[in-house]
C-alpha cells in the first residue's frame, strides 16, 4: 500500500493551530541544503533553530543512530545504559559540572534546573529561599514553569495562574538585579546571549556582576545554554568565554544534532538536592538520543569545527555588511559565533517575517528573533560556498522587497 499524499494545506485541517509553518514542506536534507516536495533546493541557515549543528543527516550521526537502533532503543530509568553513561562522562570531563541529568528538551532541562534550585534553597536555607529572578526578553521554554521564568509576558497570557515567586530584572542592567536580589532568592537564570529575545549578548561586566551578586546572597547562577551551547559561539559552551562559572547549566537543541535530548549539568553539591525519587523522566537518557549526542560531542569538539566558527561568522558578517552598504536596512549586526542577529532599521521594525518569506522565495531559509531581527543559526560545518550562496540569495530578497516597497 502506498503512503497517502500529504501537503501543507493538510496542516490546517489536522494540527492544533499553534504554529504557522512555511508554505512548502521539506522532505530531504543534506548538510546545509534542504529540498521540498517539489524538488526546490534551499540553503538552510536556520539550522533547525540552532539544532542541526552538523547539518542534515551528518554521516557520523546517521551511523551512530543506525548502530544504536539495531542494538537497544529504550530502557527507562529503571536501568542505566552505556550511551548515557558515556555522554555524562564526556560532559563532566568537558565542563565545570560533576553531575548530569538527562531529559528530552530545553524546557525540560530548565524545569529540572528551576526545581533543583528551589530544592537546594529549601535544603540549605529553608522554605523562604524560593524566589527565582530572570531577565526581561529571556526565553526558557513553554512548560508552565519555564514560560513563567521567561521574560516575555505574552507567552503566559491566558495561562494564569502561573507559578509564583518569579521576578524579572532588566537584562544587562546590574542595578536592576541589585534591587531585586535578596537572601530569599534561590536562583538567577540567564542566557549568555538572549536568542529568542533578539540575539542580545550579555556584557562581560554584567555577567561578572551577576555572579558576584549571586555569591553575596548564596544564590545559584543558572545559565540557560539551550541555544548558545554545543559549539555555537566557538566554545563548547558560551560560559567558557566569560570569566564566570555557573552552578547549573542547561543544554538541549544542538546536543542531539536533531535528535531530541536535553541535559542539566551541575556540581556534586547542588546535585545532592535531587535525591532518589525527587525528579525524573521516562525517556531522559534514552540510549538512542545519547548515542547520537555522543557522536555530536565527539564531532563538534574536533578543533576544525570549533575553530572554524570564527571564520564562518566573518563570512556571514561580510555578506550582511555588503547588503547593508547597498541598502542600509540593518541597524546592527550582533551575536557571537554562528548565532547571528541583524536588527532591521526602525522603518522596517515589525517586518522581519516579511524578509524571512522573501528570503525563502530566493532559496535561503532564515529565522527571525522577534519582529525586528533576522536571525541565523546555521550548522557549524556549513560550507563557505553555502554561506556565499545564502548571502547572495538574501541580497536578492532584500532588493525585491525594497523594490516592491517603492512601488507601493
Ligand atoms: N531556552 C532557550 C534559551 C531556548 O532558546 C529555547 C528554545 O528556543 C528553550 C529554552 C526551549 O527549548 P525547547 O524548545 O527544546 O523546549
């Protein structure tokens, strides 16, 4: 029996309407190229929203997945398994952490982090130490706890009552945090670069100041590295390029290179507050996910990959600056490594989605970060010629968009 034909129109008939996907349906990917149902080819600089860190169907990841698929898929947390143990050891050896908890997504990694921070506060300082501070514009996921910690109120509107004891300070404003932090605070949560919020890096002084304030008040510092982690900034984790070390770090997205996996990393002392039975996940640490993630870490940590990030960023920057020199549409090009944000000038604010659509029509798939910022989070191994092709297509898209605007 042949499979029934499906298309984009069916989405609206059978899916919950919480997404509005692009009009074409990709069916195949290789490296940083994608093909849709009609055979149209695209350069993909979305990287699956900072997930496909080694591109589509990387041979080493396919091999790891296939080998594990014919050996052992799933056990549950009643047993441990070899891929999970290997992955945990790798992460512990490569970072500040002594202990790892596995889950399936960024939101779940953050859920674990926030619960652990509260439990640690409770265990060491009593039940009053339960307040969590995060930052305006931050994004930490869509579970009720993680969306409440996130600094974008629109995402929790209508879902109230939300968990209590959460406040938001202004990002990159130490005085704002100073005014909120107290001995009742159990955790400060931050993205080293706000991704969804508009690709906004934390200033080095701010990061140092946050760590100092946390230390003064016995507060755990949680780095959400779901978007910045696993090589995106040119280091395995972005904290490695700062002067500070967090107490808890969350990782997901690129960790599985496209296979769902999440992890929370922490110290031995903090981990002790998650005693037996205190938290869990049926799938977390699943052998399939961990086998792929092991291959991701092995590949990403090759010097050629990490060291290539700066060079590839330069090519993107050159391409974007060239477009800007001709058309003056960007106010600022920012971010770090291969997390690239290009904020549109005020005249184009609110129109980032239109540029995304125009780019797709020219054969390049990009992201937005809010209504004003074009975002790119490509594979770290994207070939130089694909970057050039992406920038040429984006330039054509911008030209078309501006000439249409002239005609209006
Ligand atoms: N944290 C950050 C910084 C993110 O960028 C995201 C997703 O965009 C999340 C958490 C949520 O991750 P997930 O969608 O895997 O739950």
